[in-house]
C-alpha cells in the first residue's frame, strides 16, 4: 500500500531554510515529506486557495509585526 507524503507548508523569506528542513525530514525513513515553500504569508494564502491540502503549517523566522499570527489565523479559517 502506497502512503502519501506528509505535506508541510513552510512560510519563510529564505528558500534555503526550506531546503534545510527538507534535508532534515529526509532522514526519517518511516515517513515521506513534501515541503512546500512560500516566501510570505500572503503567498501561502494564495497557494492554499489553489491547493488546500496541507498536513502541517510551519513558519520561519520572519516577523513583520504580527504577520505569523495573522496568517496562521487566516490559514486555520480556510475550509478544507
């Protein structure tokens, strides 16, 4: 039976950080992960409007005001 990868939405300004997370997750042999990188919260919301099936939301180090909290509450409000 084929298992679906766990889709991780990673929101951060730096794509290199997404690559680093992807390499860390690749070490787990019992699970497969697909890291979807979005550069900003707004881009993440646009992505989710098209592809709402995400298993984990992860936010990087960026912090423009309450950007992380605002985007998180909007993501959680999206009907999936």
